[in-house]
């Protein structure tokens, strides 16, 4: 247990039986009243935002969270199997922790996973990935209006929108947060 004055933004606390990450933590001393800490915290599992005022001497439990790089190996049911790059231990991480970026994961990629005593809390794919185009319609000559886009399927099976000059076999850089095409990768 720690005092509320020892908490910093970015810490993960056990608050009301749930794990929350501290987004904002401000010390307030309003006029002639007692000082307190105003906290904005986000529930790790649900993403729900919680606001709370801590007294300066209030006891809080700071969770011990370990964040490391892991290599994505393969998909198994509702889990992704990842391997620790140092110890070569393998872990099953629920797909839901990756969110929408899970559809862009390719075998061999490095991902970031946070654990609290053998329980995975958060997982994050790289912000950009390079994927090969496996199928797209050929561009129609003369169809070159400003910012014209066409559908293309990448090697993970996801359909994205790309410019007309992209062909089958090209590698493209994709933003995993939005699924947007960023650029063509030079061979």
C-alpha cells in the first residue's frame, strides 16, 4: 500500500477491486480547505473513465505491471500466442486486448503486452505494419480524379482502401489504429 501523494500519472492502481490506469493526477489546495488529489482514471478492461478525489493521506494500492516486447507466433481460437524474446516462454493473449488492430497482425511481428502477475492486462500492436497486396482490381485508364481510391485485400485478409496505382504484389504501409493506407513501401 502507498499514500495517495506517491501516485503519478501512468500508474496502474487497484481501485474498488478493478484495475485502473491513471490518466490525470492533480494536487489541489482550494482556499482554506484541505488539500486533495483529483484523479482521472480509466478502467483497464472496460475503458470506462472514473473520476475520484483522494485525501493526501489516503492509502492506495499501486499494481505491479510488467510491460515487455513479445513476438506474435500464431492464432489459436480466441487467443494469440506470443513468445517472450528473452526467455522464449509462450503466453496466450486474448484477441480482445488488441482491439481492431488484431486484424493486421502477421506472424513474427513484435507486440507490446502488459502483465500483472501472469494475467495479461493490455496488448498493443505496432502502430504501422508493412503488408503485401494479395488482390486488387486493375486501375481503369483515365479514372484519375483527385484522391481516387479502390479496394484491396492485404495478406492478412483485411480489405483496405488504396490509391489507384497500387497493384497486386506491392507492399504498403498501413496504420493499425485506423486501417488507413499510409504509403507504398519501396522494394
